[in-house]
């Protein structure tokens, strides 16, 4: 169904100009948070272009890791 709600969404806060990427496992029981975070980088780019910064942790970025 092309009108089905996506399993991943970015919810934004206009007050602090931040966003959280939210995954809905009930819409896709095979979700993998790390893989799907990477697979939805286009969503991050779209929200970033609108001036929002990610407020939650990015599981793909670990400061100090090599």
C-alpha cells in the first residue's frame, strides 16, 4: 500500500530546532535500529536541510572509536 505510514519518521521540535528519528517496529517487525538508521540517511539529510539538528544519539558515530 503506497499510502501506508513509513516505519521510520523524523519528529521535529520547532522550539529547539532539533529532531529525533523514530522507528516503529509494529510497522516493520524486521527493523534493525543500526541498519535502518544507516538506510534512512536521506531522511537525516532532508531534515538537516530544513535547519534541524539531531538531538538523539547516532548509533553509527562513536567518539573516540577508530
